[in-house]
């Protein structure tokens, strides 16, 4: 790890030299790239220098302990040695965290798909609860949301709903929500007061740019269809809805929420691009050894990740064994604390599973 840090420090110094060159200032693209690289290295280099200062202070204190006879100076040297050792250990821990490989997708926008699972109408209503929860969290976190498509039921639930979340770091926060969410409550359709267990699945897909996913027009089958849904003045009047079939993968995407056929097509392509990018990413991840994967679980849509128990006002995340008894505020968008805990557990697992072995 320290060899890698020394090389990084040399690179940091070379960047500063290049930035002071008048020729670099005239090359805007080069200047911008160097400033970006410097900004990414700066926290690591600052912490490395703080670490080396702690090591140096410790060596001086040890030397004083070996050569000094004055009791007062010996006490001072002992205290300085303890302090230097504590700073050294703290800096080393922080350096390991700073050197953890960053998920290149973390800064991306995300496409979120929620689908009703087992439980009929109650599952559809729960899908609506989850959608509302994520929109409220996004609003509180200053992300923007945009509805892409939905299939609403007569009671106001959703058989499925897809929306886009935009903003810096959106994927880094929402990625932990992929999986099966389970609800235990008395359904509005249940007259006997009996608790029912229902599920909804959540898929979080990083938004893909055109340059990341190439789609051959010849691979697409595009169909215009009439909108359908629970009702409304515009439903079933015009063929504005779009259904895309990507023939090589069999992926089907429908979008009907816009009155404009062109807008629906644009949104459908956005979803298809995200699905293809996600498929490509999953294929790459399958090649990674299991011991190098995060064990928190950020992508398996068949994995039951969380239970919402309304009678006990309880939310339990099964991946990290965390339970909170603040269900009402949780479903009103106060999920940041749970996401923080999942991110912390994810980092801990990466450290435990040797994510730094290549650097040591």
C-alpha cells in the first residue's frame, strides 16, 4: 500500500509541475484533466503526508526516550510517542478507506423500477408506498425525479412504475434498494383485520449514455399502441404509447405516460439503454471472485432485503440485521440513516474481503 502511495505522491508533484507550465494553461482540455486528477489525488496525498508526519514524530520520541535521562523529558517523550502512535494508526485506517476502489457508477443518475409481487392488489398498493417513499427521499436529498412509465390499478396502486432520479451520486445512494421488499400489514381490502404479507421488487439501474451502449436500429422492433390504465380522459384515445422489443436480448420496454409518441419513444429508449447497460455490468461482475464481492447485497433482485411491519411500526433490513421502529417517518422518505448504515457495512465488507490486496 505504501509503495502505491509513494508513487501517487510523485504523480501529484508532477501534476503540480505541469500546471505551473504556461503551455498547460493554454491547453484548456489538458489543464482541466490535470486539475480533475489533482482533485482526486489530493485527499489521499494529504492523509499520506499526515501519516508520515506521525511516523516521524514517533521516531523522534523514541530517540528521546533512548537518550534522555531527565524524568520530565522522559514523561513528555512517552506522551508524544503515544500521541504519534494513535495518529499513525488513525491515518492508516483512513488511508485504507481512501484507497478503496470507487464504484465507477456511483455518480450516475438511476432508473428505478418498482413491480408488485406476491399479494395481488395489496402488493400494488405497497409498490405505490415505495414509490412515494423514494420520491420524498429524493426531494429531501435535492435529487430530481421524473416519472417514465406506470401501470396504475383501480385502487391507486401500481402493478409497475418506472422513474428516473437525477443528481450527483444518485446511484451511490439508491443502489442499496435493489431487491425484494416485504410488507406485513392489514390490507385495506381485508375486513377481518388479518395481517397479510405482500411483496414488491425494486430494480435500480444506472442510467447509460449513448456512448456506453450502442443499439443497432435493426435489433429493435417498435410498436405503437393505445395507452391503458385505470382511467382518465386521454387513455385509449390515441396510439401514443410505445413498446420496444430488443430482439437479441428479448428485453421489452413500454412507455405510455406522455401524450407525445416521440417523448414516449425517447423515454423507452432511455429505459432500454439502462437495462442493456445493467445486463452488461452484471455479466462483468459475474467474473469477479465471490470473495472480492461486497456481501451487503446491492443488486440481486431475488433477494429479500427488507421487511416493513406496520403493526409493530418496524422496518428491518435483513442484509445487515438493522431494525428501526420509525416506520411512519421511514415510508415518508426518512431512509437516509438506513442507506448510511448499508454503505458503512458495504465498506467494511470490502476491507474484510481484501479489496486492498492488490495495493498491499
